[in-house]
């Protein structure tokens, strides 16, 4: 990658805000579109997909912010699915408000996660099913969830976008260090992140099936 310096920088609260702002800017012009269509290759529709991404921002903020929650479970929110096979969320948008409700949830969730990450001590740890994480890890998870699920929605709605390579490179290095380390100097960070999350092919590499990322702090 041509982002070696950026890739070694930590993922920050500013990155969370940047990712969410890009999401909002991209989708703001599609509020009258049909959000019931499938989101890319997912089994969820566009509404469910962005709702899930927004829910993740809220949940990650709660996870980092709670000092009472033990390191073997999530914060005791009430999670449920609105239909079999749909995402399990604790936060849902008001359908009668239309897709604008999802942008509100995303904006608010991003602000909450950024604020919590910005003020948390680096030594703070919180549970995630992929590994107990630090504030930077939750920031990176918020960035990746926002970027890749925005991509899913963009594909479903027939839009186009491309987030900055440096932002993608930092998130990739934090959550997929083995992928970042193996990437060539000319590899595009956004394309590599999509490959790492099972959403795209890369020349000379088999299609990757996403299983998990590296939540635990990097040594």
C-alpha cells in the first residue's frame, strides 16, 4: 500500500466521525429511494443494514462507556430481531420517519462512540465476541462497520462512493493486521478492506470468506 505511515497510526475518534460523515453525505441524496431492496450480497435489505450499522455505533459506545459490565458479555441491552434472519439490534429506527431516521441514528451513534473513545483511558477494556478490545479497537470496529455496511447499501441503491485510502488503511491495520502486512505497496486500501470483509475479489487472491477480525489490542 502507499499508506504505510497512515496504516501505523492509531484509529481515533476523529476517524469514527469521518466515517460516519462520509456515510451521511453519501446516503443523504437517496432518502426517497426504495430501501427495501437487498443490500449488496447480504440477506438484509438496505434499511436493515444501515440500521444494524447504526446500532453497532450505539452498542460500541455503551460497551466502552460501561465500567460495570464484566469482560465476558455485552452490556445488558435488550436485543431482538424484527424478523427471522434479520439483524439482532437494540436500537431501531422509526419506520414512519423514513430513511432519514437511520441517518439520525447513525449520526448520533457516531457522536456517542467518538465522545466515549476520545475520553476513555487507553487501558480500558470491554467485551467483544471477537476478543476483549481497547477503545481504539472499538473505534476501528465502528469505522469498519460504517464503511462496509455503507458499501452494502450503496450497492443496493445503485450509488457510488469511495472512502479515503488513509482511513481504510488505518482501520485495516488495526482489525486485519495479517491482511495489511501481506498487502503490496500498490494495493488499494479500500479494495483490500472490502476483500478482507468478504465483499470483493482481489487479483491473484481467492475470494475471502469473512469470519472475524482482530479485536484485541495489538501488541
